[in-house]
C-alpha cells in the first residue's frame, strides 16, 4: 500500500474543504460538503463560506439560519458549530457521551447540587419551554425556580445545562452576523427527531458511524487519532465505528512515519501533491486548522503556537501554498486588511493576497468591519511577523 505524502494530504484537505478553488455550489450544499463550520465567533461561518463558495452572498447563509436549514449548537470538541440540519442529529448523538461528561459532571454543574438524573428530569420541560425562541436569562430563571437553586449557583448551572441540552441558537435580525453574543442570545429546542441525549447508547454508536463517514468525506484521508481529535471522543469509539462500517471505510495507506493507518471513504480523491493552492484568508477557528491530531497538515509546527493562543483563540490565518504563513486583521482605521507574514513572501503572492483582501474587506464592511477587533490584543502583544502590509 503506497504511503501518501504529507503534501498530498494537505492538498486532499484543501480540495475537500473547497479551498483549492471556490466551488460553484449553493451555501447549503457547501455546508454539507465541509461537514461543520466553527461558530464561536458569529462572523466566522460567513468568512469560512466566503473563502469556499464562488460568488458567496452572506444573505444566503442568513436565510439558511433563519429557516433552521443550518443550525448552530454545541457539538464537536464541546464548541459551537454550524451544521446542516440533516447532519445535526447524528453528529450531536456521536458526541453525546463527551458533552454529557464535560458539562453534567463539571464542578460548576455539580456545585449546584444537581445530578445527571436531575438533568434528565428537567430536560423535557426545558425543551417544551424552548419550543419558541427563549432568552437565556428567562431560561436560567426557570432552572433556578424548577430546581430550587440559590442565585449564586443558578447561572453557572444553567450555562452547563444549556450546552448539554439539544438547543439551537436562535438567529436574530438585530445582530450583524445573525446571532447575539453573550447574555442576549436566545435558544430554541432542536427539531423533533433531532434531540440526542434521549435515545441512549445505540444512538451514540450510530451517530459515531455517521460522523466517521462525514468526517472522512470532508477531511480524509485521516487517522483514528484525527477523527478523535475532530470530535473529541475516545479513540476506542472511533475504532469500533470503523470496524462496524466494514467496506464503507477503506485503508488508504500508512502515514509517512508509519505510526498510524490512514482511512478514507471508498470514493475519496487525493489530488496530486503538486496541485496549485491559491492564497486564502481564513476566519478565526477555521475547521481545517483544528480537525486533525497532527495539525502540521495545514499549520507548520513552528507557527502552531503563534496562531493558537494559550487561551484557545485561533487567530485569522493566511494560507500560502496550502499552509499557514501568517495572520490577518482589519486595519486599525478599518480601511483595509492588514496581513502579517511569518516569513518573506514573493511579489506574486502579495498580489494574490491583495485580491483576496479586497473581497474579504467588502464582506466585513457590509456587515461589521470590526468583527474581530476584540482579538487585536494578540497583535499588540507582539507576533513575530517579518512583513506587515495593509491590503
């Protein structure tokens, strides 16, 4: 079995994530193709699709959120993701054991005196109350009264419960990127048939099989460790899913160091390693940077700690030839995109980045040019860039 080079794996990721060329597909189809969009920061799903979809119109994603065709909820890695509604039940069921343990066994939940059994008892009433969009403060107050909690423990307990419960973030026309940050966010119960946590272990196992297939289609070829990292699940669950899938998953070769086997879907295409990769300006927390145990697939090891900060922030990054080569932010005066390169870049690359920056600035300026402004402190604290340009 032929070893797949690291560079070919990079090109496979870019191709499946629609980053080798912008795809002539709808925003809805693109979300299905890329599996999930990191969504902690409201602007990020829009910037992610702008990088991937030819002629992307942010109003198209607004419409998908408003119709709950794309939904935003706590899922993989216990973080907010935007996924297609048809994928939500299986993906959320797959990570159910992880989310349950991380939230219902968290000290902030247990210090309230509540248990997992209490959560199971409270969940039906919570979902009934959230059949229509309901504000976080209102639902926190319901929990305080329903569970007889003291005020000082009610808020942290609510935060843990809402991240565990099958709740979607309700979109808001008041917010430039469709969702309110912080305490003003409203929540709505996941649609009927989309409420993992109520079906038991069989649903989690079935969800894991579906997640493996969706992940490999969108990010493969990949190792067991990669899948486990993407979902934040135990490797044993991934191995079990691969065994159960049988011919639905194939071995595509060993990694270059021979440490692990690479798996893929049977029809997975791996482009030639010499395939050209145009520059891209990725959003914060782009999935390509976080979907692998070996992040060197996209982030050179020397740059990993520069773009992934100690508190978990993953800065907006510049891809050159398929790999992270710098970071970007909106210029202080709001008039352009400031690119900081970690190493010297040739003139043609700067010219290509200029074109990308014009499109990105137009997207941000049309909604909220300061979308990422709160993260500028990382630049102030100093990043080892060799050249900075406002494009």
